[in-house]
C-alpha cells in the first residue's frame, strides 16, 4: 500500500470514528452544557485518530469487518483525549496550547478540565462495553477487549509511564528508566489498542504475540520520532512549539543518546516491526504502511 | 433487622470488599511505587463502603449470592474513591483533610493525585468487567451492569452534578438547580450502584423500577443528611471539620430551606423509600435497615 492510499484510509476510518464519537458524546446544549462542551472541544480538536485506527486494524487482522470494532475504537480515542486534557493541566505539563488551540483548562477552567478528563475516561470504557451490541461480536470478547484496553492505559500501562515520567528529569533518569517511560507512556497504549481490536475478533496465541511484537516496535518508534520532532520538527507542521522537552529537562531518547543514535534506533525498530507482520500476509498491508508513515512523518 | 445486626453486616461485607480490593490493587512495592501507594492510601483511608454494599444488595435482591457481585462492588468503590481524590484537589474543593487524614495530594503531590484518580477510575471499570469471570454470571449481564455504573458516575451522573456544583453558589442557585446537584452528585451513583448489582442478577421491569425509586429516595436522604451534619454534626464523630459548605457559600438543602424543613424532607423520603421495597419481602431487609441507618446517622 503506497503512502497516499494509506493516508486516505487513515482519514476515512478516522471520519467514521468521528461520526460515532459525535453520536456518543452528549450534546453541547444539554445540561451540564459546560462539561459537555469541554468534552467535545478536546475530542474534536483535530487528532490523527491513531489509536482507533489500531483498534480497527487489530480487529481486521483477526477476521472481523473493521466496522464491527468502531465502538471500541471510539472508546480508545476518548481515553486518549482524556490523557491529553489531564496532561496539559498546570500541575502536570502546564501547557497553554495543544494542536495550535488553547488547551482545555485555558478555555473551561481547571476544575472543569479535570471533570472533563474523568468523564472521557468513563465514557471510553462505556463505549468499549457497548461494542458487545454490534452483531457478530461476542459479549465475552467485548469484555476481554475492554480489559486489554485497561492493560494499555491503566496503572500498568500509560499511567504507569506518566507516573514515572513526573518523578524523573534527563539529569536523574537512567537509560533503563527512560526505556520504562517510553515503553509505558505511549507504547503500551499503542500495543494494547491493537491487541484490544485483535482480542475482540478472537485472535490468540502466536498470532496475538506477533501483533504485540509489532505494536511494541511501532510504539517505541512512534515515541522516539516524537522526541526527535520536538528537536528538529517544524512548529507550523506540528501545530505546537518545539523544544519543550529540553526546556523542562525531560528525559528523552535523543537527550540521552544523541540525535543520530535515536534515528538509527527508529530504523531498527521499523525493520523488526515489519518482520512481525509477515505471517498475516496482505491482511496486514495497512499496518505495514502505518509503520512506514510513523517513521517518515514530519508532524 | 435491628441496627446492630445491620452494622455488623455492613462491616463484614465491607471487609470482604476490602479483601478483594487488596488483591485487585497493584502492590505498593512494585514500580511505579508512588502511584500504587497513592492508590492504596486513599482506597484504604477508611470509607463506609456504602456503594459496594448497595451493589451487593442489588444483586441479592435480584437472586444472586452477594459474593457473585464482589468484583463489581469493588469497582464501584474504586470509582467512588477516585472522585474523592479529584474532589480534594486545589482546583476543586482544595481540602487538606479527608476522614481525619491528609488528602492524597497533600501526601503524594498534585500531579500524582491526578494520575491516581485516573488509575482508580480505570481499574474500577476493569473490575466491573472482571465480574464476568465469576461462575454463574453471564457476560452480557456483566456488560449491562458496567454500563449502569457508567450512568451513575459519568457525564450524565455524578460528574454532571459536580460540573453544575462548581458553577453555582448558594446565592446564585435556584431550588431547581440545587435539586439537580443533589440528584446527580451523590444520588445518581447511589441509585445506579444498586441498579448495577440488580442488573447483574437479571432484575428488570417493575422490580428494577421499584429498586430505582428506593435508590432515588435513599440517595437524596443521604445527601440532605450530609448537608445537615455539616451544620450540626460532631467533628470528632465525622472525622472532618464542619461548616465547610457555609464557608464556601455552597448551595445546600438546609441553606435554602432551613434546618427544620430539611429534616422533614428526610423523613418523607424515608417513608417513600420503605414503600418501594415492599414487593421484595424479606430479601430487602438490609435495604430497609440501611435507610433507617442513613436517616439516623450522626457521622
């Protein structure tokens, strides 16, 4: 699959997820309006819908039609957005801008942004549970998929990486700590989004292991590329200012190993990721293309 | 059921919930230690385990053994504790003490308290999903119960009440707004904890409606009693200072209608609540006793 066709697919699947998110989210003119507007504001602030895409592709590789995993995919995105809203709060990263727009608490206030993030987490799990109502999806598999999602985002996943991240800076972090942060903060959600979709479709055993291997490689490549872009990226393309990791003395792969070594690591991860997908043949075309896209992206 | 026997049952069921919570929560000596300790700190800070009790009683009224609903009950408590941790944050109520102990962010810092609350919400929904693994519980009912829980706590439930609450004070709130806050902030979680347990057991139709009616009456009686105790309660028994509603100019039932009228309303609600339970006979003995306890409590 070439890059243009891949981007087209990413966009069209993202649009379907957006349609469902619009149906799932409470209307902005229903009480309590401020909370509902805050939820919609951040959900529709223009994300790439990467995690939903992974859920859908995981389900597809396992034999479902991708549309049968849409509620689970929407759930993953809601939880992702919640983490952005809470991350931007003054007690965390204290960011004023996100994707070129004022952050949630800058518009709605800190207390509302806090509640908004909570509401998005909860609605995310509710959406995952609602996937059981799709024809051809077994209730027991929807439950298993929801629990995979929790592995990716909860105390053993994303939140674990964030918790370690706030305790260390570049000057105090060891390479091992940095690796832990990378694997958990972004990587584990990426891997488990894929696994959640796959488990929804009934994928198991060595197939699930291979998909997990791909997810781990891709997630780490994604994170290191993010850190590289924070140094050499174009603020206009990125929609945010660069250099924030350095200003906050954050531990990142480039800050610890240098830019060249970081780029080489990304190339190695890409090679390993593609190899994991071989067993799935053409069913994994989109995941191959996604890995190329992640590695080559400039935004 | 007399008061002593009821309190004994409340305590012993609470102890079983605590045992499960101890198993579900990640160990405090596993990485990231701070996050895990923060989670355990607030979960084991000495709550009454009212919401888990309601889940268990809802399941019992519907014909399950109460132990078959323990994971769902633990999930409800985790979500409840998350709301306390987030409520106490400086951008919300800015409380230093909770149940006589320093609040979560006073011990672990604001950022960690924020992540801790998020982790507890997520683990709460995961525990609800895990209830499907209990023998004799259908997967489809575990999913339905999880979604009931979401109705009680999400954007249409508890969070909705909190969102309205932060926008109004006693001087700006109308009686209708006050009623909205009461029904949602505490009441809806109480009602839906009961419903979640009942739905797990397969209860439906008029039986579920009656249980919902009881829950609504009991929840509102609980909240008004809380507000009364904030005025006339004993700080030692309560384990917290009183008068915080008045200091913050919070809209409460007593502040709007006076103390006598508030007490009369509690008595009316109790009568109505007992009436809703009649159809369940002796199966509802504990719920009758709970209502008496709520109304007469001094802490």
